[in-house]
């Protein structure tokens, strides 16, 4: 790693040009630390939550954008004059595991991320699987209860609506009377919920245990559909792992047909911000390398 930079932002959905303005500030900080310019870059990898048409650079839907079907890749290139490689953020983290982490020695594995939302990435035969139209592996938006809780995607009953940060905060506000914390950050609400759980508050414990049951349901579906050798649980919410691990792992096995035979291994990786950046770097490096050695480039 040559340099790193961080820019704080809000979770409010923004227009594309507002996001590009923030990226401009971030790039300036990073380039200054790295003592280089945009002209020195061959490509930039960017990950964001949502449904991404990777090959077209189009964001079909993302909670960080206020509009759908946005040509984000084109807008970025027009603004900065650098090739950009756009990807779903869970896929970014999966690439980091494939290139630099536990996936280096495995041909098939899955990564499930739990933060403000729920994401998933999948590697099959040593390659990242994206699906045909960029909508594959949206584990957080698989339905676990018809007409259930409202998800930020606008539909009801999504797994994310029971596991994501906003879901836990919603339950805390309702069950624990956290109304006084509504004006604070999401982190403030979750920290208070976590504190109450550690103190043995039954309502707080129930919130985490309920989330754990839904997590077990989601993981069992992943195992039943793809039969991976390994599932990596990742994301900031894994600091609550003592709430998730024990009974959840047993519940996962009970919900599959394996009955404990040849069980899929489940690991928890407390990935920091740099892990996502490593995945973005891997995406850009792979794309630039492929272009350098493409047949068209050498035969033109």
C-alpha cells in the first residue's frame, strides 16, 4: 500500500454529481499523500452497495443514490478522465478474500457481509460470479417473510430488513424506547443496544437473537443453493459475533439437508475499511492487466 485516505459522509441518498464531488475531495487527499496525479493512474476501482451492471458501469439501484439506472461509470470518466471499474461492494470484499485472504487457497467460497445492509459475493471455480444482469447474489433482498418488514429497497420481507443496521435500530427504538437516540447517529443507537445486551437486558438480547435466527436462515439458503466449502461472515456488525456464532451455526446445520455431514465451514472476518479498498484495487488491477494483454490490443 502506498497511501490511504478517508472521507466521512452521510448515509443520505445523493445525486450522482454530489457523490462525484465527494470522490473529488477524496482523490485529492489520496493523490497528495501518494505524491502523484490523476495522469499517473491507469484505472480506479469503485464499489458501492446495490445492483450494479458491472460491464456497463450502470448503477441500477443503490441506497446511496437518489435515482435509479444511473450511468455512473460514464459520469466518472467524463469528470476525471480516468477509466473506472464499478462493482457491487460485497463483490469487492469477495475479491479481497480471493486475492489476499482465505480464498487464495479455495476454488469455491462465499462472503456474506452484514453492515447497514446485507450483501453477498460468490467465487466459483476461482472466479467471481456476478450473474447475467448484475442482480445475482442479492442475499439481502431475498424474501424471508411475505408482506414483512419494510426494506430500504422499497419492498417488504427482505432478509436485510431483519439484519441490517437500520433494522436493528428500528427494533431498538420500538422495543427499548430509544426514541431519545433517534437524533443521534446510527452507530450511537447500535452502541447503546449492544451495551444493553451486554448488561443482560432481555429485550436487547431478543433483538440480537432474532437477527441471528434470520441470519441462520439466510446462510442455510446459501449452503443449500451453492454448497460452498467456506462461508466468510464479514463486516462491521461482526463485532457482535458473540450474539451470532454459537446457536446460529447449529441452526444453519439444522436448516440444511446435510444433517452435519460434510458441513460447510463458517468463519468470521472482522474486515476493516482497507479490506474493501483492497478489493477495489484487485478489481482495477485485474481489468487493467486484462486490457494490456488482450488479443485486440496486440493485433490492432
